[in-house]
């Protein structure tokens, strides 16, 4: 600046000054001309000084209604400043100019104003907004300011989206959407609650920064009210429709009170407990508590029994004090249960010499007394010696006959349930049956089941059946076994009949085969060629029952059994197929189903989601089973994660019955278990041990994950033939008990009582329903007599006869036909891989990339088909699918007779090929 000022203070030569004046006069004339005049020059000839510096540039402006706006510009040093709008110079007459001198530098400061009207902006039609820019001149040249845009401000009346009222549970999230009206400049949004502004800076629970929306993270009762969205800019303010927000509280039960005292002082009565819907109480339309507020149970109060004296004893010998005594006890009966004790004396005494009492005993009397005592002692000694000699003679007789064997061929038969009430029965049961070491001694029970002491209830299945027996070689006599040893033996027997694992094993080679755990729906398919040639492995398949080691988290559900296949170190060249039944109603909108595997450390890790696209393994979910293609053995389980309240868990409802120990009572047990064959087998096995009989074909109940409880009730009991115990006709089970999968199968017991032993028929209904959900009614019509009961089939598929199949007989498709199919469909053609069409026709439409990684995709697809159709073997449908593709020229059933009569394929011909 200093150098520039020094140069500008030097006097200009006359010819330079004249040239500058002529140039300024020419520019002024141009500005005075019309709009079509030539444009001003962008620079002037070189002269001493500095370029103009803008001290104030024009700002963006908005025209409100019809009021013009003022644009201003200030520069130093500036000889002239003019505005250019939309590329054209503004006429000189429209400029207002002010000039001053900067006191510090002595340079000239010029400030210029122009007005822009609404009409000017509206008349402009260009690709961008109306804009203006100022240009300042000095001795050295020109400088241009920034472009300032001019827009017409407005705000429309109607909101693009008004907030909507909501009803939200307490601690739920509230989101109110607001889209303000269109406007220039864009409107700013403010929220009002009950006409008072909301300041989100004062409440961390409220957020108003997210795209004009109002978010309340956790609703409180105080958040109920009327909410309004306010939009405003420099033109106007707009107000949305008010949205009413109601924060409600669902009712919750308080804790149960203590049980009341039995209302009957003597005999049978009832006692109750109650709870109130006050934890919390329902507010603002919240739901009332589900369930019963009062529970009653029966009770029996023992009646008080007053004591009574027994008869007096005989009078005692007269004592030296000349008195004799007699006594009695308060035991006829003794006082019980708070009864009164006998009144009166328990002992009486009186003179036994009628008043003639002599205190001194003569010497003769003493001699007689001592003589009598000595004779008594001698007699007792003689008796003891005689008994001892007799016992020795009997002992010698037993030793001579010790070589005789006891008769162990006797078996005891008990009719009806085993109720060991008589001590004699217990002794006979334990000593003559339970402790017999021979394998052919059995306790036969005629209530629809047999307990065999030699074979476990859930035995392992092998290629050859071996009946298990108890260890031999125990030659101890039964009479010498102590009571504690008997208890231990009975405990071991109990553990055998309730084993926690079902297992089947077989030896497989290069030809492959199939393993099935009978009546459980669990199977393992080893494809042909999965095991190397000249190699064989003993492969096992097992189900862990009772409580699984996998504990689901939150609302997750164990959908089927925990299945183990092995050995774990066996490697296969092609994937094997593992089939696990499940109880979910398949719907990807309601369930997210995962496959998990247990590690060697005992932890569970996720393998894949059923809907996941992966090349490591493959899951195909059918309505009642999941077929999994795997390359490694181990322990696997299916876990279901409910996505919505509409997720359905299928439960099988079954009713069993048996006579009680009391001949007039009959027990009904209603089970609600997972709809899987293995869960049903577990219940059937338990019922066999209890003497239970299946009374009706089981039915399917669709249990939703909507937190509503389950109700089980017995209806339509014949009133003059049967009666049910009070307050037990209906039982309610909480949702968590039904939905949880880590507990044993749910069952409720009902006790019915006959009025007379002549009643042998029972007719009633069992209703099982979910509150606000599905309901099933089972009609019970049965005879309670053992020999008149009808047998109801337990299982749909009787596969217990073939737990293991090796070689070609294990497969539905003959091996030669399978080879031809693979050779045909594995070969690519112009239209793509034909195995993809094979997959589509066999209902495999997902995750085809898995099959693309296999050496023979068609072979893996056929293995999956074999696993899915192990029971029906519907080869006609497969043949139709092949024909539809158009790659086969004849049906599989038209294969030449020579081909079918190959030795390996006789079994396939019997199945329709």
C-alpha cells in the first residue's frame, strides 16, 4: 500500500493525464447510453496506483412480498463502481453513489447502492437465479465482487406431512414426523407441546435434530399431550395439525399373597391366595392383566380327637407299705390334632390289708422269699441251655443241604399300576424279582407296557440286535444283601430306563448308506463314494434328550433335537445329508432360523442362517424337517429367532390316561410338546413306565410368540358317573414355560374320580387353547379297563426295523440310473448348466452357488432328494421332472429289463422303478 500510494502521488505527464481523462469521458458516455450500448472495457491503460479492494460486497437477498431489496458495494481505491446484473450493466441512473477518503491511507473510498424489484426478478428467465455483481475501477485496472443472488421469498400454506397421533407403551419410542411446507428460504421447524416450545437442549430424552422429526427415546407418562409442528421463514409462519400422543401403561400383577388358612376347621375345604393388577395399574387405556386374580386349592384339616382312658390295669402286689396300685393310660384313643387330654387320675392306690398293716417281716417269711427266687433262677438257666442245643442241631442240618440250588424260575405278575403300598408286596418285589441276576427274569406289568430287567427302555440300535443283561457272576444269596445295597440297585435300574441318549451305529464303506434313529425323524445319508474305497468306518448317530447343553438366549427357541454324528475325525469326499426335524411353522417373515455347531470346548458357534447364501454348507427347510448338506461330523442344533409376534411354534397335544393306585381314581395327563417325532417318543417312553395309555390321536396346536399364556381344561364330564377335584378343571400355564425349550415336555395332570367301581367308560373333552390364539379340542372316549382299551398308533413311520441300511438298498434311485442322470446334467450346453434346471424342478431355488462348487452338482442334488424322500420315495415325480426338462428321452420306469435286473438294484425295482 505504501509503495502504491507513493507512485499515485507523483505528477502524471500531460499526455498521460489527457489519455486518462478521454478514457473516462468515453466510459461515462457509454453508461449514459441505452441498454444496447457497447460493453464497458474490463481494464484501462496502465497507470500508477493499486487495484480496487472491496471493503463490502453484495450479499444474497430475498424479496419479501413487493418490497424491493438494496444491494450495496464499497471499494478502495475506486474511481468508479458499477453493477452488472445477469451479465448486463445496470444503467447509471439506477446507481446511488457516495464518495469518501480513507484517513489512514488517503485513498478514495466509493460506495454504490442499487435497488432490485420483484418485477425485475420475475421477468428474468434464465438457467440460474437472478444475480448481480459490482465492478470497481482504479488507475491500474478493475476488480469484480462476488455474485449475489436475488430470490423471491415465499412459504406455502400446507405441510407436506403433518404429525400423526400415537398410542405408545411406557418406555417405548415415540417418533413424530413433520415435513414443513415448501419455501424460500427453507423453513425452520420448531415443536410445541401443549402450545409450549420444546427445548431439546434441556431434555436429553428428546431429539428434534433428525430431519425435522421429534424423537422421544423412552416415553414417560409426562410425555402425553398435544404436539404441533411450527414452520417459519422470513416470509411467514405455518402451523401443522396437532397430534395427540397417549403414553399408556399395561397392567402388571402384584405378587401373590400368602395362602389363607383352610376354611374348614375339620375335614375337606379350600384355601386361596390373590393378587391385584397394580404392579403397575393400567393407565391411559393400557391392557388389563391377563390371567386369574384368585387361585384356590383344596385342603384337608385334620379333625381334633379327644383322648380317652383305657381300662384300669390289675392291682399290683401289696407293697411293704400295705398299699397296692393300678394305672391307666390316655390311649383309647390318644388325643390328636389338638384334642383334649383325658380328665381324671392316671393312677390309683389303696390299702391292701383292710387296715391291718404289719410293717415288720418275720424271719420265716424272709427265708421263704429267698428260696423262691433261687428256684426261679435255676429254672431259667436250664431253659437257656436247652434252647442253645436245639439251635446247634438245626444249623448242622442246613449245612448238610447247602448244595441245593434255590428255585429262581418264578416270576411275579402284577395286574394294574405298580403301587407298592403293602410292606409284604415290597419285600416280594425287591427280593424275588429286582435282585434276580438272571437275564430271563422279568417283572410283567399288564397295563400296556412291560419292564424288562435285561433290556434298557431306550437301547442302542446296531446292525445286529444284542439283548443287554445285567452282569453275571454275583453268587451272593439274596438274603444277605443289605437294605442300602437294594436302594442303590433300584437307583441304577431307574437310570437305565431313563437314558438321556438315543443312538444308532453301523459300519459303512465306499457304497455309502443310511442311518436312522427309529421313530425320531433324525437320519443321516452317506452318499456313494463319500468314503474311500477299501475303507470302512463305524459311524454313529445320536440324539441328546432331556436338557440340551444349548441354552437359547432371550426369546430364541431350540426348534429340534440336539443331534450328534461321528466320528468327528472322519473326512468325506462328498457332502453327507443330515436330517433334523423342527417344530417351526416355516415363514421367513416371522422366523430367522440358524444352524449351530458345538465346538470341542463345549461352546456353540453359528454355522449359517438358513436363508444365507454360502458355499460351506447347505440348508433346505421343509415344513417339518431341515435337510443339511455338510462336510464335517459333529453336534448340530437348529435355533429359531422370532422376528415378529406372528412366529408360530407347532406343538403336539396328546392325552394319556391310567388308573390311580386308588381303584376309583383315574389320571389324565395332557402333554404339549414340540411337533417333532423325537419329542413325542420321549413322552411315550415316560408314559410306558407310568402305565399310561394314549387316549386320542394327537393334534397340532399353533402357538404364537405373542406372550399370551396357555389354558388346558377338561369339559363335559358325565355328572353322575365322574367328578373332578374342585378348582382343577382348568389350568393355566405362563407363556415363558411353554415357549422355553430348555425344560422337559410340558404336561398338566387331572384327577377324575368314579362314584362307583361299576363305571368303566369315560367320555369327556380336553380343550387346549392359547389366549387370543389357536384352540384344539380332543374328544376322549375310552374304557378304563386294561383289557378293553383300544391301541392307538404312536408313530406315522415304522422305521425301527431298519435303523441302518448299507449299500444300494439304502437309496431309492438305482446307481446306474443315477450315473446316467449325473453324466447328462453335469455336461454344459449352450443354454447354461443343466444341473440348474434339475435343481429348479426338484424345488431347489436358492443358494445354487453351493452346488456350483461341487465336482458333480447333479449328484449332490440327487443326494438331497434322497434325504427329503426317504419315506415316500416318489420316483414318478422325479421322472416327470426329468421329462419336463427335455433332456431325457424316456421315463426312468422304461429302462430295459436287463438294466433293472442287475443284482444291486433289486430293491429299487420293488419301489416302482
